[in-house]
C-alpha cells in the first residue's frame, strides 16, 4: 500500500472506533431518569475528503500528483445542562487541510450559555455568526457543499473567521399568529487565529516579514424568517481591525487596517428547490504601513448564488456561481498587482461549482463536487508560497465521506 495513505487510514480507523463507543455510551448518560430532560449530550463527527486538482495546489495536494487525502475533520463535543437556564458547551477539533491546518487538536469552541425568556447570553470562545453557515460550518452535514462559497466563507482565512473570544447576546422572537420568527445577535469579541500568512494576505495582499494581531470588534446580525413564503433574509454589520507589527528588518511600518463588514443574505425555499444568495461587502480603511502599501479606503466584494435540488430524502444536488474581488474598483487586480508584485489574477476568483450529496444513513453521507475556477483569490498561500507559479484557470474535483452522531 502507498505509504502516504497509511497514516490517514489508521487515523480514520481509530477515530471511527472511538466515535462508535462514545455514541453507545452517550445513550446511557444523556438522560435524566427523573425529569427525562437530558443533562449530558455528546456528539461527534469525522470527515475524510479526497481532492484532485489541475493547475494549482489545494489542501496539500500538488497538481502533479494523483489525489490528496490531506483534508480531514474530526470533532468530539459535549453539552452539560446545569439547570434549565444554564449550560456549558465545548468542542475539541482536529483538522488537516494541507498547509492551512496541521491536524493539531484544539478547542474549537467552549462557552457558557444562559437563557432568560427570549434572551440568550453566550460567553467564552464562540463561533462567529457570519452569514447563514459560519456557526455550523465545521460539521459537514450542516453545510450545503464540501467547500462553502469562498467569496464569504474563506477556508484560506478560516482560522481568523471561524471563532472569537468574547460575549454575544441573542434575542429570539416568534409570532404565534403568523409563524414568523427573528433572531438578533449582538457581540463584542476578538477573532482567534489572526497571526498567519493567510490572514495577512487577506488584509495586506501578501506575506510580509512582520506579524499581524487582531483587536476587539463588534457585531450585529439580524435573521428574519417569513413562514408563509418560507423565506429567510439576513443582514450583518460589524467592525474589526488588524494591526501590523513590523519585523526588525522590514519595508513596512506599524500600520492598521480597519474593516467594516456588511453581509446581506437571502434564501427562498420551495418544495424541492432552494435558492440561496449572499453578498459580502466589507469596507477597508488601511493606514500607516508606509509608501509600499499606501493609505487607502476600498471595498472587497464577494457574492454567490446557489440552487439546491432535493430529489428525494436521500439525494441532493446543487449548482453555484461564486465571485470574489479584493477591490471592487480594481476587479482585474491590476493596481494590487503593481503594489505587491504578484499576479493580477491573485486578487480575484470566479468559480462555477456543481455537486451533490447522498445520505447512506442518517449518520453517514457521501458528497462530491467539481469546481471550474478563473483566478486564485482564495487559493491558500500556505499551499502555494510562490505566487509566480500560480495558474489563472484551474479546476478541482472533491469527494467526501462524513459520519456523525
């Protein structure tokens, strides 16, 4: 057997056995015999992906190789209900995604949740409520595709966007007459995982000698569901910034990029069809980096439209168009290329994706999708450190199996 395949196969075997026994044990401890109200809930998942690319590297695969198994997600979590109002939730996660994630175990989220009437307070390490999918993106069964639209749910900046340390207040409203419901979230928090080359490239166009650090920001999100038409609308506004700490020898000075994200979401469901579209339009104010990166205000633009078709209870299919422009007034990346010395197509990406999912059982699912891409705006620098070798037009086929309980 190919030695490259031995490690992931052994890891998967051990993980499946572990999840199997935990799922059996959870049945005996997750209920309170007197009140019939669960006090402990255990859950977990293991996902293994297979990737083949042509043109560029992605999640550890070289386009010259056959396939890569360096895309794996394993999580084990628990929730303890101390009282009817107070609970504690946590998830331990290990993720292998080529150069962007190194398979090291970490605490994905760990928070205290307190409920009082329509209000919920979350404090600790909390998932960022970005768009429709970010809070649940780690569990393959809760996302509509293997890769979420990279115009908004960036995997190459996932460590920065996935979670935050701070506090959030949720207000939940339900109208019994119409069936309409609303959720309002307000948070004060600091993003985790900002000091990496992917976050630096996302904000500053390339990997520079110094380091970046995140600061405390604010977030306000509204999600409104209209029951009669099965429509969901959402809006998110936020503020956050990163600061650059120059190295001892550096061509940049200590600068700051303040970002004001705006996310608009719309989803319309019919009997078998679901249309989903989101617009990501953050304003960036960049200052203090010196002449190499001049002070500037700009808008990044990300957008996607996805159509899902549920053929039956087991088979789902989708088609999606996804577009990302680092500067919506420089969509071809010409000015950014001059400033950074990189290719102009490193600053945009347009992706057509088609795929589907089959539910073998309620716990076991397989997925497949194909991407045809123009541009490398969301290509991980960790997998492609030499941007001069990047290829503008590239494609990628992905397969994934996921088990959860």
